[in-house]
C-alpha cells in the first residue's frame, strides 16, 4: 500500500537532480548546432585534412576536397576546435565557442588562401584566424 507513491516520491528528486547536474555540466545529447567547414582554397591546392573535436566528442581527421564541405554536430555546450592541414600549412581555430555563438544553429567556416572566415548565415564573413606554415 502506498508503494507507487513512495516510488514517485523517490524518483522525482532523483530525476530533477540528474537533469540539473547534466545542464550544469553542459552535457546534452541532442544536437545544439552544426559546424560547417568549406574548403575554398585556390584550384590546384588539392584536398585538405580537417579534424574537429571538443573535450567530449572527437570527429577524427577527414579529407575534404577542393570546393567540398565538411560538417559535424555540436553536441555539448562546450568549446569545439577544428584544425586543417594542407601541405605545409596548418590552421586551428575555435569552431564553436558557447559565449560567441550563443544559440545559433549553424556556424560556417570558409577556409581560403588568405585566412579562416566565420559566418552565421553562410553569406557575410569575418576573418578570425590565419594559416600558419610549419
Ligand atoms: C553555403 O553557400 C554556398 C555558396 O552559396 C553553397 O554552395 C553551400 O552549399 C552553402 N553551404 C551550406 C552548408 O548551406
């Protein structure tokens, strides 16, 4: 008698605690945003290697051809880094930064000869980073 009520009385605080602590830690399973990376290097540059990760999620290295795009999901409200390698050139940048990108659903990156450009609408671009040469 009262067994079901006891279960509810026990479970509700447990569920509240779990949901509060996961939001405090910033860990969420759902997709918060998408990172798009586009290889817009000059013709003849060849494919580049792109690697994006956060401290929780690692998408590993992928090859992105000239004019091609790469994308990955932002799964946690955490900093995501991307890195690109093309021949002797290397770039690394903050691809998703919670304070900068807020609740935007997409962050676009254009990798061009003269830098790494950010857009939130895939149309107006701001240079955020530069290539380095090893
Ligand atoms: C971004 O815009 C370019 C040029 O209009 C288009 O080719 C590309 O498909 C767009 N990317 C995404 C992810 O919508």
